[in-house]
């Protein structure tokens, strides 16, 4: 049985980053963990149209894995198809955005989100409003870098330091969330630089998936 972490975009670079980020967690998992790429997805999920467009292929991808699954993780910060996949699957289904927010609220009082683009922020606001957690949000600020741009690690980290410091110093965030699965490589260094807890969403969701699988084993 396996926890499947499904990257809904078609970037293998992003999937490889997710795999590296969760690799230390494999020792704690009662089942295998596998990161997968949705080949039918766009190169990066950067708009509501992208979010809506990946739902059907994501559901089909996961349906084919149902019999060997212990849990599913939807590894996009917009949590595309989360409710539909929960309806479809008999297994736990975790979204990285929801999991990151819930984790952040255990680490601090006010969380800040580092987004990729300005146009991502309204989408996040709708989701946070639906979750009922707006009173815990310090702010959501963009790097103004697309998913593909995140591969330039030096440039990305400089932007992360600037935006993260603004969320901390201007908005009063005491915990930060990396608002894209393409940012997995930066959590540890950013945490050390800013002296704040930083939540990497794929790790947060995988930790919850491991916990849910372990909990099911007690029944």
C-alpha cells in the first residue's frame, strides 16, 4: 500500500523536488510514499482555469491507483479537485494548502503566505475564506515568479528572503507558508534566515497522511 503524492502539473522538476522534500519522512511512514506527475496537467498551475482544468485528469489518475492506495496528497497549493477526490476515494485525501494552513496555526498565531504571482492571491483568499481562517492570516504576498521561474534558485531565494521579511516585519506574521509545491528546496534555509517557522506544504500534507494511515491501523 502507498501514500500517493500527485503533482497536478506536468513538471517532473517539481515532482522531483517534492520527492526530495518528503524523503526524510519515509522512515516514519507505515507504508510506501510515492510522488507522481500528472502528465496531462499544464507546466505550471498559475490560474483558476489551470486549477479547474486538472480536476478531471487528476480524478482519473487517482482512480487507477485506488486499489493500491493508503492515502492521496494533492500537491498543488490551490488544492484542485480536493472535495471531488474525497468523494471518489475510500482513502484519506489531503490537500497541501489546507494541510499547510492547519499546520501553521499550530506553530504561530498569524500565518503569512508567500505566493508565486499576484493573480494567485485572490484564489487563495477565496479558499482561506471558505476555510474560515481569515482572522489568522497576516498576509499573502507574491514573489512575482512563475512556477518555471522557481528553478532559478538564487533568484528565488533572494525574493523569498525579501517577501518573507516583509510578511514578518510589516504584517506581523510569526509563521510562514510556502505557497507553491515548486518551493520545496527553500524551507530550511528560509527558516534559518528569517528565524521563523516555515511550513513546506507537501511535507505538511504528507505528515498528515502518515498520521491518518497510522490512525486507521488502530481501528
